[in-house]
């Protein structure tokens, strides 16, 4: 099967890792896969940057002004001309459309491509459901049409309230195309079914894949030595690209632990938190890591903490389980689908720092149970999220789209 995957970039965060892993898995299975990206940063085979032809003079400048004020994904001449790069493709698979600073995609282009090729769209967040934001925590206006947005600063932030128009444009695009839709969790599928934008569209759940070659158990003490973590400490991993409210909650809880027994491994942007805010011994690492470097963090840790209020899948949790490291996470979004509560970790109520402290103390004081939990982490996660399993699930959706 000849497949064209479209995404913002081939390198970056968790979404980019998932998309690149899918592309590589399809190649390994003998399919003709190409990954077309708005910005190419790596050198993997089959990754192609979308052609940038010269637009009509002045048009792009005007539309960029409108987009910068809040009229999202209005015009991308390169995306609208993408059909020429898709000739002979059996299925087009679109992923995130909004994260690119270059704004490589637009909604009219989505409609044009879907009218010419069988098209699958994977939703990784709630952006396609709303008038501007990707994480509408606590807001239900997207279920009726947005407009009069209470928080224009939510990512991706906008200057003016075009949210009602953006919402209508998305609904018009989706309802006028024969899209097959996938979500990365059952929780997100339930959210999508509430949206008038995707009314009566077929929706399938295909989780993100994890690279089992990179994320696997390893000698814990050896990894700690390489990261200069003191011996005989219970190591807690917290991955937070930027220190926000939930991360501060977790850090406040960790600060209440015995500093002679616990050690925090914090993966976060430089200078995102001062040492004065940390009473627990801490090793801080930059989030700009390869998969192997990120795996080393999981492998060196006793437990990973995921204090997220909005998590459509939970890639950090899944990668941690692949490395045999249990997870304590807030019971939100797709996280309960990944963590078998009590078997390979614990899920707790969002914001319940008392429960977080108690769970950490319990794990630290029961090493035999923790060791059993580590084995369950691998046994529970690898059959469900390995590369070939997820690629095969997507191929099933591709065939349905191609045959429709």
C-alpha cells in the first residue's frame, strides 16, 4: 500500500516521535510510506519536506496578518498545492495541523486533499473540536459552537475572538469531506462524539506506538551512575517541559518527602524553576533529548509521576512502562487506559497531593511489591503499544478508507 503521512515536522515532541515511528514501522512491514512535513529536521528515509512554491505576491502577507489576529489556518499555498506530491497515493494520513510556526496547513487544503484521496485524520488533541485551543479544560463551549471565548491565551493563543468563525470553518471542512477519523484514546473518542463538527463521522481508536527498541528495561544502578544520581535513593522522575500549575503541585508534594531517602529527576526547560523552590535533592536535565537519552531517565528511576489535568494519551506514562518503571498519574484523559491501576502504577484524583505523597511513600517502603510491579509494567504495555501492533491497526483503517 502506498501511504502519504502528513505532519508538522519529523522531529520535536511526543507527537513527532509517534508519527515518525509509524512511518518507520510501515516501511518495515513492506509498505511504501512517505512522511511529508512542513519542516524537515532529520535525515530518516522517506521523509520529504512539502514543496514551497512562491505564492501570489501580497496574498500571503495579508492572510498572515489575519491569522496572527486569530483566524487560524486560513491560507497556505504550499498545502493547497500538495496534491501534486501525492500522485499515486492509496491513502493520505493527516496528523497535527496547527503546531507549525510556519503554518504549513490550511482547512481549505484539507478539504481539497480529502476530495481527491482516501483520507484518514488522527486527532491527538482537541484543536479540531474548538474555535482556537487544543486543551479546553473546564470549558464546554466547543460542544455548541464557541464564540465569546473566555480564554484567548490558551495554546495556541490568539489576539482576537474569531473562535465562532474558526469553529464553523472546521465543521464545514469536516462535514463536506469523507474523512476517516482516529483518536489516540477512547477518552478522546468520547469527546469527539460530543462535537457537532464530527457528527456521524466514523471514529476509530488507535493508540500511539512506542519504540520498543529504545524504551526497554536496563540496569538501574548503572543508569544512575551515568546521571550522577546518589546511590540508595528512591528516584522520582517528573517530565515537565515548562513548570506549570500541575508540576508545581507535584513538586510541592515531593518537597514534603524525606530528602535523605528521595531524589527528584526533573526533565524541564533550563531556568524553569529555581533551586530555592526545591527542598528535595534534584537532578535537572534539558528536555531536548534523543529517545535513548529519554529512556535512560526512565531506566534510572523508581517511579514516574505524571500530574496532568489534560492528557489525551499519555506518552510519558507509556514510555515509562516500556522501561519497567511504574507510574503515578492523575486520573484524567487517556491515562487510565495506559496504567492498569494497582498493577503497573496508580492513578489518583487530580490535584490530590496527599494521595501522591502516600503512594510514593508506600512504593518506597515496599521494594518487593515494586519489583513485581516493574515486571507487570512491561507485560502490560508492550503487547498493546508496540510499533507493529499500532501500524497494523492503522493499516486496517487505511483499507477501510481506501475501500469506501
